[in-house]
C-alpha cells in the first residue's frame, strides 16, 4: 500500500483517483452506442472532475470542512451484481450500478487508509474524503431508488 507522508500526498492520491474515475466514465461515454447513455456517462465524468477541482482547492489552502453527520447508506449497491464495464450497450440501471460501486470502493479505500494512520491530520483528511464518497454513493442510490426500483 502507498505510503503517505503529508496531507498533500493524500490529496494528490485522491486527485488522481478522481481523475481515474472521470476517465472511466468518459471512456464509457465514448463507447456507448446510446446517445442518452453517452450524456449520462459524460455527466458522471464531469462530476468526478468537479470532485477533483474541490480537492485541488483544498490543496491550495482551501478549507476542509468535515461533516459531523454520517451520511445515510441505503445499501442498494451492496446487493446488486457487478456490471461488465467492457460492454458498449449499458443501460441506465447498469450505469447507476457502476457509479454506486465506484463510490463505495472509494469510500472503503479512504476509510481503510484512515484506520491505518496514527497521524491525526491525515486521519481527518481520509475520513472527510470517505464522507464525500459516501455522499456521492447516496446520490446514486437515491437516483436508483427513484428511477429503477419504483418502476419495477
């Protein structure tokens, strides 16, 4: 596992991960045969770039405002099967599943990193990042609940 010596190391790692997620969604948009799905994946990609920008602002001296409230986890994504991202014909439901699982993986990563450090500032940064990812996952879960589960 990567060693983090400073808060900037943590933020650089998180920035790279947001860029990786943005690139994943951009790639899915390019490969999608459906214009609607292209737009959805492009939107997800832009959101990840927005997260990256937020982290870059924090790195430049912006304030980290950790939330004291825990983000609700609807656990919808926990019970859905993985989606093969190499396909070009993904549905909106599958796009949401991919997004939920991406955000959950990022949440777990930051939570695990927080648990492995004794540095208080690093721990707080990782926990703040984990809560941000939990918020993103919740947004996708609500979308899934409103537009997929209620239709069935």
